[in-house]
C-alpha cells in the first residue's frame, strides 16, 4: 500500500513544476498550461486527504476546482486571443503597459 | 500491486509535466498535459475516487484541453525562443532565475517535511472505501453544497459571456 505522504509529495512536486513553468516560460499559452498543472496538483491532495479522512468533501471541492478551471481557461484564452490580435506575439514581455 | 501502479502513474505524471514546461512547441505541450491528466485519473482510481477520475478525463482532457488546442491552432503560434530549461535558460533574466530557485525550494521543502513524518496509512475498512460512491457524492453535492453548485452555474454563465465579449473582433 502507498501512504498518504507519497500522494502529498507527488502533489508538491507537481505544484513546483507548475510554478517553475509560470516563471520560466515566455509563452502565454504555456503559462496557462502551467497553471492547470498547479490546479491539478491541488486536486490530487484534496482527493488524497478526503480519502484519508473518509470524507466525500475532498471530491466535491475537486469538482468545483475543475469548474473554476474551465471558466478560467475560457476567459484566459479569450484574453490571449485579444492580446495576440494587438501585438502579434505571445511573449509576456511584450505586454508591459496597461493601455495602448 | 497498488504500489507499483502508484509509482508508474506518478512517474508518468511528473515526466509529462516536465515535458509540458520543457519544450518549445505549444502543441506538444498540450498533448503532454493530456498524458499527465490521464496519469492523474489513474491515481484517482487508486484513491477509490472513480467519479473524480472520470470527471478528470471528460472535463479536463476532453473539454479544457480541446479548448487549448483550438486556440493553439487558431493563433498558429510559431515555436517560441530556444528551450528555456537548458542551462542558458536558467541563467537568463533575474526573474526567471528567482522563479526557478523558488520552485525548487518549494519542492525540497515539501519533500523534506513530508518524509520526516511517519507514513500515514489510509484506513482499509469497507465503510471508508464506500465513501466515494457516485450516489453519495450526488447526495452531498445537492444538499450540503447546493448553494455552491448554483453559484457555479452563474460563474460559468459569466465566464461564457466574458469570453465572447473579450474575444470579439472590434470594428
């Protein structure tokens, strides 16, 4: 059997990978993908701890996190499309001014 | 058996996630992220959460990632600048260096802290195993969390309208 610790360690490693992606990548779409990795890492700890506590709430909140992730992806990708129309690039360094 | 499956799924998830942030083609990144989500769904099944595993496949791999793929194809994004996970990428601008260091520190902290605790085992009795049946989830979702569920529908409506308005072409 696998203890709870292993799931939490895996979740922490995935979250760190997501964080590294947000900082290292110069591409808005990949930054959004890294955020999805981080959300999934958190989901994994929710489900693992819910299983440990014998409670169903961990899966319920995972369900809500997925819903929020869907909304975030829709709005975020719409923003990416709008930004790409203005500047023809996806590098975050190109978007340093609030208004143009 | 469970242990072997856990380590296989964990290795797939970590390697695929590293691949997502490690290479320049956004299309390949999306594909690798789908692989990672599949491995996570396997882990949910090991945790006796089949409903969450199926939701993971249908909503994440099926819907959200297809949305990402649409945008990648729509924008026809060229490959970005050289792969950042090389030594040159890590020694790049200061912000990137700080970010990489912070995320490595985070991983080390989590691994160190959790491995100093003794192993915490899941309970094995049938009552705990049956906790995540779909019937039970639906029962709790539509009674205790009914308000959050309804609020979610408004959130999705707002996100849908917002996405349409933001991405609309201005004349």
